[in-house]
């Protein structure tokens, strides 16, 4: 991640989390300083504040507004597979949803657990 950021790549991560948080979310929150030190920006949004944006149903990464990598998980949270998508309409929807979440989410320093 630090290498990408040093090349000028913007790395932003938005976490939409249910509250009270699980132990795993506590773990992710405690490890976030490593992401910040590498140059990634990370924000947190309580799920109760994410009712109106039409967010993707799956975890995803958006690369340069050209490609989405969806992470598909089972009902108990186990990783199942990844799926790539380059459909322009899906990319547009995901990009708009991310910006809506990003604009209302809190930086880690302001999101306390």
C-alpha cells in the first residue's frame, strides 16, 4: 500500500459497521493506524447512518473507476470467492455510493469504539 501511495495513488477505505461492534471490528479498528501510516485514508460509518445511500451488497474495491473486485462471503462470514466487474453502469453506481458513504463517514480518530 505504501508503494502505491508513494506513486500518487489515492487509497481510501470506508467501513460501514453495525453497532455494537463485533470483536473482529474492534480488531480492525485497532489495526487501522498501520493503514494510516502507509498512507491510506480510512473512515468509519455506523450502519444506522447508511440507510439512504444505495450501497453494494458485497464488500468491494474500486480501482481507478475502471474495475471492481467484489469479495463474496458466506452467511457466517467465511470468504467464498472474488468476482471482477468492469460494467460501466455498475462502476458508476458503486462509485456514487462510495462517495456518499465517504462524505458522511468519520475518520478513525473521531470514530471511537
